[in-house]
C-alpha cells in the first residue's frame, strides 16, 4: 500500500546555500571521495555539510547487495583503491573535523569483505588527525567475527551496524542480510568493549509492538545508541512508503527507548543513523 498524499510539512526541509556547504562539496569532489550523503540521497546532507560534517563512504560507490530501500548503486564493484585511507584522512584533516563518520558499501566480492581497508582507514585517520573521534557504520561481513574483530582492533569509539527494520520486514527489504545475524554482529561489538549503535526506519508497515520488540532485542544485544527515522522512497524503483509516522510517535519511541536503558536515543522523522553523530560521542562521556 503506497501513500497517495504529499509529504507532510514536518518532512519539508530548506536547503542552505552557505559558503561552508559549497566548500565541503568542493573538498569532497576534489579528493575524489564518496559520501553516503549523496549516494544515499540523505535529506540532511545540506544541513550537515553546512555545519562541517559528512559521512564518508569507502570501498567505492557500488554495492554487491541490492536492498530495496537503499539508493546506493548495485553491481560489480571496481578494484579496491589502496590510496583511499590516505585520501579520507587528508580530507578530514583539511576539513578540521573533530568527529568523523565512515561507512562503506557491502563488498561480498572480496575475501575479507573489505575489512583490511576498513582497518587501514581508521588507523590512518587517527595518525593524521590526533585527538579525533570516529564512528564507523559497518556491513555485516556475513557474520564472520574475525573480520569484524579487525575493525574493532583499530579502535574506533563507536561501531554501528543497522538493523534497518523489524524482524518481520527484514527479508522483504534487506538483500542477503538476516535479522538475527545483525543482532549477533552488534552483540560481538558490544562484548568486545566498543560502543555498539544501531538504527531502524519507520514507515514500511511495521507495528508499534514490533518496533518496541526490535528495541528490546538491540538493548539485550548490548547496544547503547539507537536511532529511528522515517523511510523516504529514493526513487520509483524502490519500496513505496507505507506510512508517514508522526513526530509525536517518534517522541514516544524515544521516551520508551530511554526508559528501556539506552544511553542515547535519537528518534525523529528526519533522523538518519549518522545524523548529529557527534552528539552520541558527547552523550557517552
């Protein structure tokens, strides 16, 4: 069932055209970097860039999976760029970021899923940007713990892996991914002493009790930070929106999550997993 009405007012945003936004855009382009901000058609990209933050995407911009909600290109990826860690670290240095968010496409074509480049990128960012904090949003690596441990050993402050939706809807929208496998990834991260973070989208036909159950599952796995946002259809080829969830309902989920025991819950129509990520670090100090 697809919503036939226009987007509600709370989903309308103004695009800033500031000098900071233009400078960020130029820096990213000059260094031949990919960001999930543009590849994923994030509605907050203009706000974040104007504020001097961005989520960098490594291992190219072509994913080996084809999730029905995601705007990132899918197909056969290009060869791994061994210079990418240096380019990412240098760009963060130029931008003078205090907190960096890094994510990647899925690379099921690689034996290590891209784990080695992940580790090298995190370490190079630390080396060239003393004092910086990092959040990394990782794929599931098919649940292979030794590949995830490679990233844990690099020492990012936060490791995020998104559940994306409730258990019932997972096989409908997530390509190759499994709900319980993602929970296992999150549990492994938390068990290794790293702050674990996850997020879901609403508006795909989930029920309130399913959302609460998902939050409980994540909390039981050791997750400390939970984000909830509205799903927006990137194109006509993607899943349609089933429902526009009200700000009041998002606020209700935030209250439930905090009472459940999460250290931080960010819940709102425009929230994305890395939106205002620097605040999550501050909340955990």
